C-alpha cells in the first residue's frame, strides 16, 4: 500500500498491530460482517467539483490483510446526545480499523484511504458506498462527518447518508 514505512517497527505497539488486524478479521471470517464499505475518490481537472473532466478511484475498506469487511455500526444514542448536533440517528461508524503496519506486505489501513491529501486548486470529492441490510442492493451513498485517528491501535470514521449521487 502507498505510504508504507520503509522499516519494520520495533515498538510493542508495532508488534501488536498485525495480531489486532487478524483478530478484527475473525467476525468477517465467520460471516458476521454484513456491510461492505467502498471509498470513491473523485478528482476533477477543474478547480472545483463539477468543473472539467472527472476520474474516479474506488477502494474497499477492509481488515485482516485486506480480506474481510470492517465493523459497521449505528452511532449510539449516547454519542448523538453528547455530540452537540454533529451526529444524528442513522449515522454509521466504520471501525475499528487497524492503523498501517509493516510486514512482508504493507497492511492495515492507511489514513489516506479515508482522509486523502487534497491538492489546492483542484476539484476533489470523496464518497462512501455502503451495502448491506436496510440498503438497496446497489448500495447507499454517504459522506464522512468525522474521524478518530488519535488512538494507538485503531482508526474509525463516521458517515452520514446523502441524497447526492456521485
């Protein structure tokens, strides 16, 4: 994966990340992850979305060496109540996702997957497609509301369904 560190980590945290990623894959291995999440990055040749020609890049959000779908849950009522209006009913939390780690392959989830760098003066959009129970077979489209990348062993982000189609 792009952006992988060139050397293997030597800290306890770095040693634990591959095991955590494998553990996060167990529910998927057992068929208990009912949702799939894709990230669609859209770049425009113009200076803002809608101007010029678009090009899309699609990536799956996965755990356990890129094999299984991530955990997707509704944001809790407690989080909604304490968010000061940021979250509403039916917002989705995706994660925990294991931060990127170095093995013989680069694995884990690189933060650029859901928070890519944006080139100033270029049009850019980021969409998330979620498929699973309660959504059409073709999936539903979401935008990212927030993310948490401050924890040692996990990333997560919150999505809100949008009426905007990519």
